[in-house]
């Protein structure tokens, strides 16, 4: 009797456990199914700028200052106490005022090709993330820096088919080490024209002015109209008189050699389409010129020299958000740009089947020994823009050779590159000067390296290049060249490969940090 009772009780408990297991499994699979369905659906569209990420806000406030450091001309509202007026007579030999603009890097040259790219990227950053810049009081400074460049570019285009693309002699400039305020050397001008064409630099300048016309359209309509007029003229000039400025002016090959002009033509046409909504620009992009220059489906690296990836991401806007100014056939052809942009994104995502292997051990995209940080920061900028396009259009996933990724994966990649720059790296060093507790002290920069009260000329100033003392002036916001492939960094003023900053580096880091400051939905149209 006792045995039977015990056996019966045991059976009851066994059955109860089986039932509970079945229920638990049912609950598990139901929950997992719901999570899976939730994961496969689009993420919510962000609203207005949300909570501020202090790290990126602080870094952005630092980064924008280098644009002030690089300004030429008679300074207004100068917030850099060791900078003063300089190059006030630039352009005088052609009876033009080319005193504004920005010095290229650690020297005092004004190279129009990278300067125009700087302006285009700053414009794009404002158009996408101006509300986020405004949330941390950086919109006005960035707009001011942009206008400082576009004022120069407008003045550098005195007639339809003439564009001044360089101020200063690289040989003479690099033979001196002095503060810009003390320059006394001749500042010769270099131009492209119908007999010495420069499609690449003229088209990039057209892109800069077209994009900036959108930035200033609501605040200064007359200035915006002026910018757009010059942009159209320059694009016509660039397209009609085709030729690389590196061929027309061989001396530039040593400094900013252009590897082709097709990307700039598409980049400029993309911005002119957004600025005008004129279908002819879309037809230009999707017709023969697209077939000749777009290199659809082949990922490239976004930089001052190659704009294809930027154009592809920018044109994907039309596919994501639509446009009444684009015919159905153009939309189908435009999708090729989005597909190419997706190929770029798939190459950046570390877990993608097509991920680039060009990375350091810590995951920094690494393409070039010189100015190594340009490519990862520019890539991260494109990635976060594309992520936000996906979010704002409620696009749930990006497919890379059968593997799906979400907008958050692209943002995670962008954050990884930004965080490396800001100090999450083996050197435990911030490559953004002035941010964090440890950053380069020997930046290759003439003005930063020479005390403001020093009396030096062209040649005797080289003692400051050779000085073993840290720079007396902090080049706040300078994004230096960055680490070698093995993630080492030599902080030496003579190591220009790693310690020289540039304005175009500043443009992409300002754009990236503006995107990461907080989250908000991107505008569906720039007009």
C-alpha cells in the first residue's frame, strides 16, 4: 500500500514536470518569435534631437575650433588668441580679394581642390545635422567657417571660365617656417581656364557652392542665389572643357594630385540636382555620364580626391525618400547609386561577408600611411548618414551577400571609428588635439609651434620646427594624421606623416561628431 502510493505520487509529479516543461518551451518559442519579428521590423523613426551625448558634444566643440585656426584674412570675432590677420593682399595681382579662405594644413598654402571639398562636407553636415549642431551651440560657428570658404571661392571665380585654384607657391611656402601673420613672401596665383582646364577642381567648387546655397537659402536668400549662380557656371565650365588640373598644372601633382575628374562631375551634378530639383542633372547622372564614371557596384573610399562614395550615398536619398522631380526611369537608374552605396556600407561593417580587411588590430579602417585617419573618419561619416536614411525611411535592414544588418550596426561601426580617434586605442591617446587628457603635443603646424612674441623670419623660424619643446600654442581641434598600421604613433613635429592636421580632416570629423551628438530624423528634402 505504501509502495503503490509512493509510486503513484512520483508519477503525478513526473507528469506535472512534463506539463511545465511543455508550457515553458511554448512560452520561450512564443517570446523568441515575437523578438525575432520585432528585430526584423523597422526601428522607430527618431524625432527632434534627443538626449545629448556629452562625450561627442565636448569633442565637437573642440573640433570646430581648428577651422578658426586655419582662417586667412582679416579675422572677425576671433576666438583663437594666438591668431591674427594674415595674407590681406592675397589676390591683389589679379585685382581680386582672395584674402579669406583657409590654409590647407600646417603650412600657409591655399589649395582650392581640398578647400572646396572641405566646404562641401561642411555643407552636407549642416544640412543633415544642423539641428543637432544647434542643440550644442555649434551651428553658428560651423556656418561661419563655411561662409569664410565660400566667400573665397566666389571671389576666385571672376568670370565664367576662369577659376583661381591656388594662392601661394608651394616651393616658397615650404622653404619657410613662420607664423602666417609674419609672411612677407610673394603669393602668386594659379588658375584653370579654357586652355588649361581643371574639370576636377572646377566641379568640386561647383559642388561646394551648390551645397552651400542650400545651407544659406533660408537665412540669406541673396547670398544663396549668388552661390548657386556660380555653381551652375562652374559646372558648365567643368563639363564643357574637360581635363584634369593635374595635367594642366603638373606642379600640383606633388601635393594634391587628382586621379580623375568623373567622380567630381557626378558629385557636382548630385548637389546641383538637390539645389535646383532640375531633372536635367538627374538625367546627367543616370545617362551616359553615369555609365562612364559611376563605376556602379564597385566600392571606393571617400576622400578629397575621390567623391564617388559620397555621391552614391547622397543620391540614395532619392531612392529612400522619393522625389516628384525624378521620372520613373530615372528612379530605376538612380537605384544603381543606392546599390553602390550599399556595397560601400557592406564593406565597412566588420561582420559583413564583404567586409574590408584593411583594418588595424583594434578595428580602425586603415587605407593610407599618410594621413591615416582621413579614410576611417570619412567612412564613418557616410555610414552614420546612411544609417539615419534607413531609420528615417523605416528601412529595416541592409543585406550584404545574404546576411542582414540593421541601421544600428552602421551606427555602431561609426561609433567605433570615432571612439578610436578620441582615445579608445592602444596608445590611449586622443588624435583630436585639445580633447581628453592626452593628445599630440608636437603638431606639425607653423603657427602652433612658434610663440606669438617670437621675432623670426622665413629661415630662422626653422629652429621652432626642430625645438624639442611642445608647441607653445595648442592647435585646438586639429585632427592629426594618425597611427601606423601597427597602431603606433610618433609624436614629433618633423613627423608630418602622422602629426600634420588638415582642414578637410576637420570637415569629416565635424560631420561625424555632429551625427553622434544625439539622434534625430533627417530631413527628407533639402529644399
